[in-house]
C-alpha cells in the first residue's frame, strides 16, 4: 500500500466524483426526512372564513412524526420516497458541480499564493460561495422539478419528465425551471459556511492529518452543517415556497420572489414560521453531511491509492520498456560489430 507521503491531492474531477458518490449514498439513506421537511416548509397554516376552513382536503402536519404517520396512512411507505429518482439525480449533479468548482477555485487560489498556506476563514467562505454559485446555475432545474414532485398531492403524482413539462407549460415557461435562482444564489452561503467551517475545523482539530478517520469526518461534517442550516433556514423555507406549487389561498398565482414568500409566511403564520421544518432540516443535514464527508474521505483515499498504484504500474512499465529498448540496442550493436569485416592496414 502507498504511504501517505506518496498520496497526492485529487484532481477536480476526482473530488467531484467522490463528492457526488458520497452525497447520493447519504441522501438515499435519509430521503424520507427530505420529504417531511419539504412538506412542513411548504404548508401554510389554514385560515377560516365564516367558520369554514379553507382547503380542508389538505393534510396539515403538526410535527415530523405526525407528518411521517400521515404520509404513510395516506400514500403508504412509497409516499416517503416520492420524487426519489429525480432527487438523487439532483443531488449527484449539484454535488459533482460543487466539488468540481470548489476544487478548481481552491487550486487556482493556492497556485496564486507566493508562500503556500491554507486560506483563512473569509477566503474559504468566498471560494465556497463562488463554487456554489457556479453549481446552482447549472443544476437548479433538477431541484425545481424534484420539489414539485415531492409536494404533488396523492392523486396527481407525475414522473420526472412529466413534472418538468408541467413547469415549462406554466405561465413562467422555460424560465420556470430556474425559479428560485436568486434565492439559491443567496443560499450559496450555506455550503460555503458548511465547507468553510469543515476545512477550518479540520485544520484546527487535526492539523497534521491528510485523511480523517470515518468518525472524525462525520463529526466535523455534522457540526459544520448544523451551523450553516441555523444561519440560512429562513432562506431555505423561502426557496422551497418559490419552487413548489403556490398555496390554495393564492388561487394558482405563483410567488415572484423569495422576499414575497417570506412576507406571505410572516403575515399568515408569524416570524417563527420562517424556521418551520428546522427539526428535520437539521437532522437530515447532520446525517447527510456527516455521512457525505465520511464517505467522501474514504472515496478520496481510495482514489489516491488507485492513482498511486496506477502511477507505480506506469513507472514500472516505462522502466521495463526502457530496459528492453536498451537491451535491444545493445544486441543490435553487438550483432553489427560481429558482421563488420575485419580490415588490416
């Protein structure tokens, strides 16, 4: 096995593949929490007019466990996996793009420094924000379609393609696939805080380690994600509201901005409603981020070992080829000497 001294950092595509693989694995394991937190975040407390409740046919969820029970009662276990395939496609594409651009901009920053040193906290957050913005521009359509799938009522379930067609055929047209882009661009501070905090904690707590043990990566990933989620939860709720179907009270009229969503929520439910769904959001975030970073560290190590092995194989082949060429050259020279006529003066 290659020693740590022989392990070189992964190229951007290697980091992107390991990040996407870790994210898919982590999100697949906790996907029901994603469904629950989405449904909690899009529901609006029902008002009554003349003692009659508006939209009485819609389920109202009081807590995470209440949502799980009602979803299973109403749709069966499959209801907890609504939009599963689209969500994993979105997770894979978003994380591939994020880790690719994050590795790229971090490498560019490192190469621009006269003296090699790790970036400070502000720089780490800025690099993460740049990477997050680039990733969101390319991958937000999948997020929009997945959110629509997760919030579709029982009798109106559609596949990924049909849901995407529904978004395009709405009043927004093709631009509807980029609904919530502004909120998403603002929300790049979430992964920026997450991975910035992760890198800073890693340097502070494990300064001499190239790779972390699984439990170390899990704890750092969970702690960094909790900080980011608490700081950005109102924007997360607003983004989900933008991308989902509008509440029944709006008679199909979609929200135009995340500020409008936040104002609507505050007017109908009060300021604390901007933090609704934070329980499953943090739980999901802790588990996903912890599992993601734990898996990514392992996959990174496997890739580095694989590259080191391939490098050794290539060097061995080149050495053998050089030795073979040299031996052939010696044989040709010896043969040439043997056949040359002997001349005398």
